[in-house]
């Protein structure tokens, strides 16, 4: 909610362009196939720890993990990837809409997520390569 501002005024707020960037980014993905997979990432969000990541995945090898802004860094581990297969990951900047260059890796049963670029919110995109 934008508080007391009229929608025409709120349209100029930073959140408006951020939503537009998120819409464009997700519009290129099969977002309608995503299902919550909270337990695929550790640690993960719960009612007492809303600063921890949330995961969602499709049945075709796409995994999105949202990392909310936080004051501390931590290691995250992703499970349930296709072990032995090549995957690619990239970071989506939820504030600017920029996508950092994809890097590839061979998945194992557990994959330690590389440190996010900053402690702001980020979306990690993992796909079969």
C-alpha cells in the first residue's frame, strides 16, 4: 500500500519500477509452473525468521530462491537438483532489474549457494544448462 499518496503519485515511487522489472523478468519464465519448495533451501523462511530465503521450482529444472534483505550473511544450501547434471545460476537484482552473468556448475545432492552480491534482496535463478 502506498499510504496517503494517490496512485498517480505512487506510480513515481521506486517500487513501481521495481514491480515493472520483476514483471518483465518473470514474464520470460514459466512462472505459472512454480510450486513452493520451502524445504529445498536451508536455512529457510518460517514465521519467526522472515529474513531467510524462500524457494519455488518447476518440474522442468527451474528453481527460484528469494533472499530477503538482511543484516547478516549466511551460507545457504540447495537440495533436490538433478545431481551430476550441469546447471546455470544467475542473480536477479530486485531493485534495478539487472541480471548478473550466469555461471554454470555440476550439481551434487547438496549445493552451497554462492554468496549473494549484497545483503539487499536478490532472486537466485537456477536452471538446467
